[in-house]
C-alpha cells in the first residue's frame, strides 16, 4: 500500500475502529510485539450481533494484517480460552435431568414397572397410581427432560486454538511457544457446572507466533529470579481482574507486562488491536515502550485514554 509516513497511525494513541482495517494504516515493520485478547464469541455486549463465522473472519483478517506491520523477528501473542461455549441451533437437545431439581421423586424405572404391571393403563391412570402428574409420566417415558426446556437452543462446545494457529500459519507467522495463564475459576460466569458434569474455566492459553527474521535473545532483559519464576516457565499464575465494572473482559496488567519485558526492548512499539480498557498500553508505558491501541467501541476508547493519561501522570511523577 503506497502511503506517506505522515499518514500512518500515530503511536502512543488509541484509535477507534475495526482492527483489520486500522492495522492496514500502521507503518510497515514498526511493531516489535502485538499482544491482545480478542472477543471470545461468548455473547458480550460488543459481539452480540456476530455469528461464529463472523468471529472466525475477524480473527483471520486481523492475524493476516499483522504480517506487514510486525518487525522481522517480532512476535504476536494471542490470549484466548481455547475451549468456548456458545448457543448453536445445530446442537442436539441435551437430555440431562438434574436429580436435585426434579419435582417428583418418580423415576423412569418406576413408570416402566407400573406399565408392565398394568399394560392397559393410559398415562392419566399411571399418574393416579404413582401419585404424580401425567406430565411427569410423559417426561419419564419420552425422555423430554431437555436442558433449559423443550424449546431452548443448546450450547456448542468448541476448541478454537487450532483456528488461530492456522490463520497465523497461512499469514506466514509461525507458532513459537504456548504458555498457560492459570486464573481465578470463573464460577459466576459458568452456565454449566451446576447443571452438568462440565468443569469451570480456570485457565487461558497464550499463543506466541513469530515473524521470520533475526530475533535478538537478550538474557539481561530479566533478572535471574524472574527467569526462574516466570521467564522460562510455561505455566503462569496470577489473579484475574476482579472488578469488571467499566469493561466486561479485562486481562490483568501482569499478562501484557510479562510479554513486553520478555519479547521487546526499551523504546519498541507494542500493538493491541483489541485494546479494551487500555491494559496493554499502560503496561507498555510503565516498561518504557511505545504503544498503538485500537478498539471498535467508542466508550472503551475513552476509557483507555483516561487510564493511559493517569498512568502517564504516574510515570512522570516517578521521574521527577
Ligand atoms: C476481550 S476485550 C479486550 C480487553 C482488554 N484486553 C483489556 O484488558 O481491557 C475485546 C475488545 O475487543 C473490542 N472489539 C470487538 N470487535 C472489535 C473489532 N472488530 N475491532 C477492534 N476492536 C474490537 C471490544 O470492544 C473489546 O473491548
């Protein structure tokens, strides 16, 4: 794309718009590290209109756009929970009566036994015999104890890391590493654990992709204690953000901060194209790096700008 350098997106600013379109406006090979957490397709306000296909397209286009803007030898880090759950009409109805929620103690076996003893009884007579409603007889016989009710759309459980790996590979960015962030268990958000055998979400993946080129390995970036406690370690454990009152899906400052310290040098530029509340920009500033932020939601852009201005004030106060 032919552009003069004056028209590229300004650094140390948050820009409002669609990630893939705005990445096109970033100067080529100017980004040492891009670190972000995309929409997870779990029905948050900023994604409620989108289908799973839209989500895949957004990720594919965003990752493809990175190849031009990353420095040779630079990195893209994607933070995502590999296993996702979302409403999907194509998923078969799940028959899962929860014993604790059953209103009548009559079991399917009770009804089958009564039917065998009284083969001529209709379901009203069976109900009278077993002292329950005829709906209970119907439910036990026809197995229509559908999770969430007969007409509810069921939930698709889908692995997504493989999509991200393929989008990156197709874009010429290669999987370099994968780390795991062990977070607080998300009991409150789980629609699953109380009404099924599924586990709650307790960790997220951190996929690290590399753009071919010279990557300087500088072991002095971290202190030896940092290398042993997290720099060389695959599993990172730190708490989630507990107050999500101004943004519903923030990641903790420690997440981008570690990658910034590990994978960039002072003065480098860090991109977050799903900037949200501005966490990555704040981490970059605190570590003496530049940033470019992008988010499609105007109120989050305002929120990020406010947080960044405060962090800048704190950095200046430390210097003087
Ligand atoms: C998981 S949140 C990121 C939160 C961020 N890491 C933080 O700590 O605050 C995803 C963000 O992507 C933004 N978003 C959704 N679709 C987008 C798009 N097409 N382009 C840019 N941003 C988008 C949402 O507004 C939301 O703030």
